[in-house]
C-alpha cells in the first residue's frame, strides 16, 4: 500500500487509480468506488430496474468491480468492463422478474393507471414547490429515458452515462456498430421531440 494521502487519491487519473487498485491498494479501491457508485446507481435508475433493488444492484456491481479488478487486463477498458457488469446484472433481474411476477404492496407509490409503473422512477419525497426548473427537467428526462424501449434505453445509457464508445457498446450488446449508432440516434431524436415543450 502506498503512502499517498486521500487528497492525492482524489487527484489520480482513473487509469492510475485502477492500476493501484490492482496492486492491492485498498485506498485506491475505496476512491474508485466513490467515483463510480453514483453513475452505477443512476444507470440502474434509468434502465428501469425495480426501485427496491437498485441499491442492492449497485452494491453488487461495486462488489464485483472490487473483487475482479485484477482480472482487467487493460485499464483503459474499465468503463466497457464496468458496463458489462451493469448490463449483465440488469438482464439477470429481468429474467428473475419473468419467473417471479412482482408483488405490489398497497403502500406502493409506483401505481399509475396510465403508464407502466416499471418504467417510471418517481421521487414522491420532493414536493412541487421544492423543485427547481433544472430538477424538474432532470426528472422529465429520466422518465422519458425509462419509457424508451429496452434496446434504445440500454445504448443511450451506456453512451451518455457511462461514456462508452460505439464499438464498446456494440460488444456489450452483441450488435454491430451501425445498429448501435442507429439506436442511439433514434433514442436521441425521440427524447428531443418529447422535450420540445419543456425547452421551447
């Protein structure tokens, strides 16, 4: 373990942080977790994972990331590698849903007569008068992304949230680059069209 201060860990590049993590530097692993946990959580939110499972899924990704970081041969492929962990866990959850229909609590605030509740990520803890314009727009974008068909939703999240290249997304989704570009373009167009009333 190195003698770097935590402040220096915060200033490390992602690549250096990964290399240090692979050398059993637990402070580096801790910093890596801090940097990635919000994006991982957000990815599951936008993917439309079950609300009650998002925290558990995020923790599982962080656990797998920490446990298997030594197996990553090229640190520059970290985002793609992490994206694979996220999407694999998400698909695992979808398969579980197919085998076990979700039970709905009478206390649940997911219920919505007009829309599929599984595609909405609502935050009923915030009152309308507490929301700023920016927060409202963020919520709208989140709901719109959640309402996208799954194959559009996954590519737009991997591109916009995880920052992956078209080639990396094609590898994760087992499609060709042309298909990835087409899906991202169509997803963006749909989002832009739906956002016109809010940004006009």
